[in-house]
C-alpha cells in the first residue's frame, strides 16, 4: 500500500478514468491498481462506473473524531496481534528472515504504510482546511506514537540489522503536492 497513494490523491481532484489515472501516475500498473482499490476501500477516493469504464475522485471530506477513533481502534487491534506475535517468536532469523519473521515484518509494514497513508491524507485535509492544523497535528502524533510502539518492541527483541535491512528495502517517499 501507499506506493502510489500520494499520486492517486494528487490526480483525482475531479473524476478521472482508471486508464487515464494509471497513465498519469506511471509506474507498476499492478501496484497502482492495488493502491487505487485500497484507497477506495478506505473511503479516500470515490468510485463510479459509466458503462464498462471506472472513474475515481478523491473524497475531500475529513474524518470526524468518531471516524478517526475507529481507524485508531482497528490499528491498535492489529498492533496487539503483532505484539503477541513478537512475544511468541523467539527469533525472526539470524542472517536472513525466517518465513514467520518475514510474515510479521510484512504485516507491520502494511500497518505502518496504512498509518502514513492516514497522515498524508490528514496533511492534505488540513491544507484544504477540511480539518484544523491542530487536529491534524494531534492525530499525527497519535499515529506516530502507534508506529513507535511497535518499532520499539521489534528492535528491543530482534536483530536490528535484519529489521533495518528489511525496512530500508521497503522505504518510499510519501509526499503530496496540492
């Protein structure tokens, strides 16, 4: 997730077809389609169909406190699953990741990407004045604390070299231009 999320938001202020959106973003078509589907399922873009063509437009409504709280609640539930897995696994590998270690780090990466996706969206909403900058900052702090908690648990228990190598290969630039 989020490989192309910022570009999806950038190119969807008005309705745009799937093919035109993919053409503007340029990149891995499979990942772009996956991120479009993810953004749609999370309610960040709206979808409509005209014949056999699909169109997308970003959802410029801000999350109210109840909506944001439900996002955090789901993330905390997933984090508890991850923390339990960290307690359960004695190792994630010595020189390379075990299958269970890779699965754990993949899940954590997915959740971190999701948290960053919410941060990018909140930043964009504060610039549009859909939510206040203070609200965006408070929510960003909660999300950053959420990420820090799981990363601290990981680095306290397992080889930081394996973790560092895994996450460095996953790093992406999440900037959104309005």
